[in-house]
C-alpha cells in the first residue's frame, strides 16, 4: 500500500474515531421534550428548535388561549405538539402535567424549566409578594417538575434537565431584585443538582443568558416610574449589541443540552463581567452602582405595578425598539398573557 493510501486510511479512521467519541460524549438526541413557559418568547423558540430536530414536544403555560395560538404556530411542520395548561408553581398541577406527558409519549427524556416572571423597578417598590412570586416561578416550579420527572429518568438511567436561569443569576442587577434573587437561587440549585446526579446518566445544564430579543418586555411588570422603567428595559432588549436573537439563543441552548454542557453563559461578552465579579466583586459592584444612578428614581406612588404594554411612551415603542416589536409578533408576545394569581407561599 502506498504511503498516500496509508495516510488517507489513517485520516479516515481518525475522523471516525473522533466522531464516535463526540457521539459518545453527546449521547443520543432528545426524543421527548417538555418545555415550561413554552407558549411564547424563549420557550416557544426552544420548542420550535426541538421540533426542527425531530423531537416530540410538549409545552405548558397558564393561559389556554395563548397555548392554542402557540400550538397553531408550531404545528405547521406536520408534527402535532402537545399543549397542556398548567400553573407550574402548583405541585398538584405539575404532577398531573408530567403524568399526562409521560402517558402520551411513553416516557420523557428532556425537561426544560423555562417558565418565569419578571418585575422591574426600584427596591422601594418591591414587596414580599414580589419575591415570593419570583421564587415560586424560578426555584420551586423547577424543583416540583424535577422531582416529578426524576423517577422515570433514574429508571432509564438517562435524561436531561435544562434550567434557564439568567445573567441576573450570576451578577446582582439593580432594579430587578426579586428576579435577581430567584435566579441566583435557581443557578445555585441547578449546579448543585448536576453534581449530585453525576454518574446517574442524567445531565443538568444551567443556562445564564443576557437579554434575549423575544418581545417579552411588554408582558413584564414595571413598578415606580413604570413608563421610564419600560423605556430603558425595552430599548435595551432591542439593541443588537446588548441582546441576543431569540432563535439563535434557542439553538445554542438546545445544543448545550444535547452535549450535556454544565453551564451556558451567553453571549460571550457577558463572561467578562461574570469573571470580574468572581475576582473583584467590589469593582463590579461599584460599576453596577454607577449604572443604578442612571435608572429612574422611585416615584413614591406605592408598590402597584403595570405591564409593559400599559407603560408605553414616546420612547417605547419607537424606532429604538423595532427589533423587539418584530420579535414580539414572531414569538406570540403581542397578545397579553393570562392574568396570573400569585402562588400561595404557604401551600
């Protein structure tokens, strides 16, 4: 055999071994997926990405009408999607949800904990109920869902759990304290859960994105000078240098889950302040304090909040928020969500 043929054979064999190693590290693709908060925004994009990869997908949200609109958006490729109304902060509803999904699909191999709430405004306007609502949405709901799916995953010795935290779970962002506190809790719990499940065949991925252009700002809650708060938040949510395209973010999240990645922080530039906060927390806190002084001051009008779509002004919507407005139309954010009741913290 000529040297050239030997080299070619070795190269092909090496490529095959490399591909096999990658497949072994990656594992089989997800086949049955449950995405919470899947009726709009990032959850809708994640569901769409899994469908494009050939998975069978279930989504849940509180509003049945919103779920039906999402189902219409996702059913276009001929693969029916399972859409189930559920308040994931209620453990009884969660148990029923998981039972229905497992009965329909036969098993569940991937759980994406994406459902969430957000309140924006000065600390003076935040109440204990705001913190309870955020913690129930971002910590207790993923806990209830994970407890419900773990028995089946343990029995099969295979599963993926994706917990969508936030950059606010790694950096203490001002004017978002209930959100920040609950996302810190989710990130810590998620990373600890990965450590405890090591060796079981169940991989946990913690996702910590910066702003994502989903159009969700119109359905967030704003307190204090709510029009000014909505203006800075929605403009930031629309600028390409500060926010990520929702479809691109969903693809990166699904890819990280498929590869069993421990943590995904995106976009890449936010890894710099995260690293700096670990090394010099005082310096980063000083920078965040300087940013806080540029944000709207409290208005002394109490703790009542307004949704973003009730907080419009000359600044928002405007040409500065054009990308976010387009994302809202694509991601089922234009029509307002079901008006939720806060979960009972004593349940």
